[in-house]
């Protein structure tokens, strides 16, 4: 099992002390369930292990992994920064009362509306992704009312983190960031430094996600610190901050538990490599930022479903269909991601059988777990899929006009609704029937 789970005397699964059968009965399914204490514990662990090893460090949660207003409040209380990548994420933080001077704003193609929203309401660090974005920003920053606009530059350090191609972001051939080749990044930074309207705080990289070895982080750090030194040498300006993005992988299966580095060993490598390279390239230690997403949210979240159709094709396969699927968890379809599950109302029991857990979407590929061993499952059972706290709620869609699930935090053993489940009404709320389609005489 992942996270803080237990089996109670009724043989029901409890998440953070809350019986999932009661949750399903009371709040309906599918439902995203977060252990709030574990979320906070993960945030605190990041702060602790980095602060023990490095003089100045900020932990910025990557909102793309999981964001809602209550999450922003928790992040604010725990003293984390927030990394946003769209006007919508930024707006969520703003509406929740999050301190906007602790928000980073990323994006490879920020829209004019996003520019004006962020410039109007203020930002901690604006992460410039390209020269064309810089050109726009130099114009706009002249009207920024809070002084010089604090910016980072996103650099592609040219490191392959050996993860899934769709979540590899730091190679030279990438839609994100500025390449170092032919002095491209250097010229852009020089331009920003000389314009007079930007407070160039530092550089940023993010090499990828779900990374299971620490070696690529060390390599990226060397490239980034070398670039800080080069900027210092060529411009006489030592940039004071370095943001290394996120990317630490997490186990989705019990059998993978030993395969991923701990947050502590990640911090050890990151802080050690920054110090070592700063010494080597003779630059002062920068203020460090890291942007973890998955490794804070994932094990703290599970999805609970209700089992519907159970269908056996003799000698071939037994399909267990649940009342959600790729609409609330597109990761198996997108990345061939693997998950594990439990029967929440009958956790322990002999006679396990091999089944495929599928969703209710009209796609043959809508498979949540291809092959798994479960206690015999029946219609009406509660099925719990573990490790869905990152990139599930945030990636959910209304495919097949399926309402998206709500989110509960379990706090001191009690469920607290933080995102209400969508209704069918929500699905047509934005629809417009234009005049020419209205029935005559209506
Ligand atoms: C810029 C940036 N920072 C941080 C993250 C978070 O990565 P992870 O969830 O793997 O920690 C991402 C994810 O893609 C990202 O693009």
C-alpha cells in the first residue's frame, strides 16, 4: 500500500483514518481523496532536508501536479512558493489569497490576457521562456507598477533524464526554454540586463518528470552553474538565484518502492552539486529554488470508484469496469502509466484472481490497470486506485461528457470537501443555442 492506509475491523480500507466505504456512500464516486496530513508532511520534508543542507532555499510546489483553492491555502500555511504555468493556475492562487510575491509564472506561449493578468496583480518570479517573449515583456514591464519586474530565464541544459519522452523537457530539441548553443541564451540574458526594466534574478531549468536516478540532476547543475559563471564573466553581473525545477520520481507500485531516490538523497545530491560547481566555477552560492510536484502530491492521493459491470471472457480475461476511467486519469493512456488498486470494502481475502480494471469511456484503450490480482470483485464494490495525487485531478477532462470527480481532504480522520463534484448541469452550463437553432414559434 502507498501512503497512510490501514485495514479496519470491517476489512475496509481506511485512508488517514477514514473508511473509504463510508466516503463512497456519503460523497459518491469517483472521488479524489487526499490525506492532508501526508501532503503537509511531504511539504515539510522538502523544506527540512533542503534547509538543513543549504543556506537559502525556496520550495515551490508545481501547481500543475494538483491545484485547487484549498491546496493554495495549505501551501501558503506551509510557507511554500507556488509554480504556475497558466492564467488559470495563477488566477486560482490569486483568488485563494495566496501571497503572489511567492508565485512563479511559467509558460512557453503566454497569452496577452495572461500577460495583463499577471502584470496587473504582481508576481514573485516571471520565467521568460524565449526571446520573443522577452521582447514583449520589455515593452510591458515599463508600465509595471511594482518596480522592476523580477525574472528568471528558462534554459535547456541539454540533459536527457531518461524518462518518458512526453515528460522530458530539458533536451536541446524542446519547445521549452532557451538553448545555450551559439550563445543564444547568453545574448537574451544580456538584452534583458541592459533594458533597464527587468530585475534579472536568475536562471531556471526543468529537465523532466518521474526521474528515477539522480545523475541527470547533477549533470544539469554543472551546466547551469557554468552558465551563471559565463553570464558573470561576460556581463559583470552575478545572477543571485538558481531554479532547478522539479522532476523527482515516485513509486506507483509497491514493488517499485526501492527504485526511487528519497527526497533526502535528492536534496543531498542537489545541494552538494550546486556547492561543488559554484566552487569550481568561482561563483557565489545562489539562492536555490526547486519545484517539486509529483513527489509532494502523488502518494497523498487516491481515487475511489464503484465497480459496475464485471465481465468474464472464458479463458481470455475478466474485465472489471468502474464508474470513472481515462476522463479522471488519462495517465495510463498518455504514458502507459502503471497503478495498483485494492477492493476497499474487502481488502484482505484469499483466492485472488487476475482482472483488468477498465473505465466507462467509449475507448478500448480506457484501461486503468491492464493486469492485476484482486480479491474476487462484484458489482457495487468500492475500488481504490492508489497514487493518483499528482496529474490526475489536474489532467481530468469531460470526455464523453462525464462530470469530473470532486476532491476531499481527509483531515483528522474526517472528510472535507475541497472541490465539489461536477454535475450534469455543469456540463451544459456554457452551451449556447443560437437564435437560428431555436424552434420556430418558441
Ligand atoms: C517547469 C516545471 N517545474 C516543475 C515541474 C514539476 O515536476 P514534478 O511533478 O515531476 O516534480 C514541472 C513538470 O513538468 C515543470 O514543467
